[in-house]
C-alpha cells in the first residue's frame, strides 16, 4: 500500500503537514482470522506453524475514540504473547475480544471483530489525536507501552495493573502494533528515545517495563544493593533487561543461560556470575510428572559455589520447568518474582521449602504507566540499553515468531513496519556517541558473530 501520508511520514514531514493529509481507509497488518481458530486442532503444540495462522494483508482503519491516537508504526517487535496468539494457545485471543464486545463501552465493542491485529510494542509517529488527547500532538515521535486501561475507572488508579478491566494491548485488545498503523490510548504513549533507531526503540516497552516493575518497583522486588538475584533466561527478552537493572541497582546478578555464546554475551554486559544450564545438564524433571529434588540441590550448590550464598530474589518466568528449583534455591525469607510461564503454566513445587523457610512468591504483570515511563526514561538517558538482536520486515512476521518460539535469538526480535530500512529514526547522534555504539548494538553484534557456537 502506498499513500500520500506514508510517503510524507518517510520524508520526515512536519506535524502540520501530516495533519493535512487523509488517513488511509485500509492499512497493512499482521492478524489472525476467527474462522481459523480450529486450524491446529489435533496437532501437537510443537508441530504448529505460526506462519499458517498469521496473515499480512490490509484491514479497515477503525474509528478513533476521543482519548485515542493513531500511530504510524515505524517498527514493532515479537513478544511471547504473539507466539501464544498465533498458536491459539492456551485460549484463542478472540475470547478476549468477545469479552470486550460485551462491554457497555461502545469503543470497546469495536474490538470484537472476525480478525485480530496483534502486537504489543511499537515506535512511530502520531498522525491523529482524538478530541480528549491533551499531551501529545501530530508529528510526535513516540514509543507505545501495552497497558490498556480506562483512566476513568477508579480501580485503575494507585496501580493501574490492578484495574478491573486491565488488558494487554495487541493481545487482549485489537488494533495492535504489528501493522503500519495502530490505535492506542493516549495513556499508552511515551517519548521515543532520540538516540535510538525505530527498531531499537520499538523493542523496549513491554520487556523493559516488565523487568523494571519486577526488579526495581515497590510493586515488585524493590531490590536493594548487594542482593543476589538469580535470573533465568538472562540473555532473553525480559532477562537481559533484568540483568541491567540488577547491575545498575548495585545487586549481584547470577545469569542462567543455555550456551557458551550466551554466557559470553552476559560477560560483556558485566554479569560476572553465570550458569550454563545446558553444560551442567540439569534435569529438574525425572519424567513428565515427577520432579527431582536432587537436581534442585545440585543447582543450589552451584549457585552457592559461585557467589557464596543463596539468592535473595529469583527472577522467574519459565514456569513449569523451573519453578520447583526456583522455590528451592531461594534463600530463607527470599522472594520468587514470577511474571510468565513460557515452559507451561501448570506449576508444581514442594510447599515445604516455601512455608518452612518463610519464602514468598510474588506475581508481577507488565507495569503501570509510571513504571513504564520511568523505564523508558532510563532507556532515553542511556542507562539501560536496547537488546535488539535481529530485525525482520513485517512480511516475514511468521518467520520471526518461529525464531522467538524456538529460542533461536538473544534479547528481542524487531519488526520493521513503515520504516523502509534498518537504522533510521535517530535524531540525537551526539547522545548515541556518548552512550556508545558498541553498547547499543551489543546484542545485534553477538547475533551476527558466526565464530561462536550457540
């Protein structure tokens, strides 16, 4: 699709110029189809192919609510919720849209369609604002966080993640970021870090904000100096931000990875204590139904051999595969922070190791607007670095989802939408030079290094 507006966006037109150009009636997007929910029935999860369920084609431009903005999406990214969505697991996301359709709010009812535009990250340019939008203007360069709440709902105040109708944009709502245009609430918008490219800026909001809440915020662990933090998947999407927050806050990260290459990446990030779980051959499950406590003990002994003590905090997100070990290795009175379950959500652990040693499990889910804004501010100040390892064009979104699903990447995978090439969108080169190109592109450089085995 080529429109005058898209041409103007890529020509760096001013906000005044963009305001005079019409929005397209239709736009390119990656979406699922409601009539294909059953397409994987009877197929084992491991054999399902997201490239079959994900379609890239044009969809209608929805009507804009007064508190919303239209974003011309220059880049987006793949999160694990897009993997789940494309497999229709654990439930089809159309169930979420149907629930929105039952709302008394007519703007919510727009979302209940026979297609679902996915994507929970974006960077881009504001091209329209609703009549109730106060703090953002056409032409603003922005990033988008995915906490979708009604700011007129009293339950969304204090901590909006506790809102009765809190949703994740592009997963539990429609009109997400894996598209050339996206519809967002004004309270999802944040300034784009000026020293980053579109794709470097796009990958941060979901994972960076999640890690900030889990490690830094009073709503999470509230880590203090000197605390030992065990981080599963320490070079993955949320894990790589967690390592940075632990180091910035004076904590001691113990990163768990699955290869020498990932261990080398951690060392360059400044993480001294590393466990290669593949090299050590941990088998936390004897079979599908039985965990092996002797393996928990071996794992805990390896952690103590590295840092001399048990972890104060365990940054837990794999779920079923690791939760038993996480509960066991946390120190007496320690905290297990959990935000996901990528290896399975049916969790088992030995409760004796929790209650008799006064440990706690605390849940965390994305971040509220204040936390997301603070996390974005640290990116903009160059204190936290993007973890982009690869970028795909939107037409290859199915391939990108399979890369994330198979864990064939470090950090995050970006998706280029309206941006015609990698590396565009940088407006503060002097800031980029102060931060350092090597720091900003660390994950991409490691991904391209063919001299090391995965």
